[in-house]
C-alpha cells in the first residue's frame, strides 16, 4: 500500500523511512513519571533557527525512533521548552514533523472517543482514555514559520497528548486513581524489558544507548 506523507501538514514526496533528523541525532534518556520537569509547564520559545534548537529536534527524533514512539515532547528529554516532534502512520497517511509553541484546539462537535493510550515516560502499560475525536494545532517550525494542521482519531489523540505534556500533564493524570495505581505498578514490571529494547534499537542504529537509573523516580 502506498503511504502518503504529510510533513507538518503539507504533503511531500520521497520522505525517508528514518527521518534525517533521527539519523543525525543522538539518543537521550526519556524522563520518567515523578521527575519534576514532567510535572510543570514548559517555557515558550522566543528565539528561532538556533543551532541548539536544531540539535534538540534531531536528538528528539532519534530518541523517539529508538523508543518506538509516535510523539515526544521536549520535557520528555529533560528540556522545559514548548516543543514536540511526531511520526505516526494511520490509514495510509504518515504524519511527521515538529511544532514549537503549539496550541491545541479540540472540536467538541465531533465528540469524544475512547482509545488505549500509553506514554514513553510511563514505560510499558497503557490505559483507556477518552479524547476529542478531532483536534487542531497551531504553532511554528524551527525557523519561526507558521504551522497549522488538524486531524482525527490517532493523530488528534497524539496532538492532545503531546500538548498536555508541555503543560505539565501526563495521561495518567486523567484516569482514575485505581487505574493510575495499576499503571504505575505494571510500569515497574515492564520497565526492564522496555529499556532493554531501547538499548537494542539504539545499537541497531549505531547510536550510543541512553543510560537509565536502576529504579525510576518516586511517582508523584
């Protein structure tokens, strides 16, 4: 099946399976639930086109690739800036790109839909969560050029999930206390296998694996 690719909402041709950003970037440690940077709003970016921003985006793409994620927020690699990267495919369309200073708007008329949601910062388990079926995002790219696109289903869920991250909120903050406790408990069981997989994929891409502590931080 032929897959169309939309880069920040604009169709492109001949896009590589592994983004060039991921090829250039190094693998960073994914922050985990309980770390302060995940639980506070991120700072608005005011300077664009810098080497530091370009390097961060490259590193985030590389980290997302080896963690097998579809989206990654900057605070998930320990940087409190309003930025996320994404790469997901649904219904024959690949959505890939990055957004700085994103603002997410949901379409309430389209209603909500329940789906399984997980998070690279809560390695392993997931939980059912209702999200708006349609969402839009506005922001800018690394050069400060406007970015605006919308989507339904999986794409809409990702947009809501990642912008929540930048506001200091994880998906487990939106589920019941009982479900949250279950997810955290299962995370402790799944975590060694997940981290081993990340190290394996890092080496497959000839990158240095990130180093993680033996135990995750205390859950907040």
